[in-house]
């Protein structure tokens, strides 16, 4: 998973390829638990890009997308939100979510 910042966020989400973005905070225990799950999903899903965005370092982006709870995973394609997933989820839940986002 690549780290995103406010600088490269808008360009990233405009991709025609699905962008799966993990909005997290370093102090958040469920976020830490979700990260290895997302990394495993990333290894098994080849037609999407996976990113992480620290909400404390990029608070304007978090506010723009109304991320009030972490972890929150949002799928973007062509600059639009496809779907979002809030809270700690299992591997099966996350892979189902990403597959739904792909359509």
C-alpha cells in the first residue's frame, strides 16, 4: 500500500483504475488491525490500487470526504466515490467490498 498525501490525492482518485484508500490514524488500534488485512487483499486483487492516508496529517481530505470514524476505506474511480466501508472488517468482508466496488 502506498502512502497518500493531500498533494497527490486528487490525481490518484481520478484514475480509471479502482483506487482503494484506507483512511487511518496512527493512534487507532482497529486501523492497525485492518492494515495487514488490506495488504493481504491487495496481494489478491490485481486490478485495483491500494493506498493509505493518515487523517491527522491530511485533515482537509478527511473533512472533504466526511471521514469521522477510522478506519474508513473508500473506493474511488474516475474521481467519484464508488462505496465506503467503516470500521474493522474481516478479510472476507474487505475482499467482498473491493469486488463490489469493481462492479
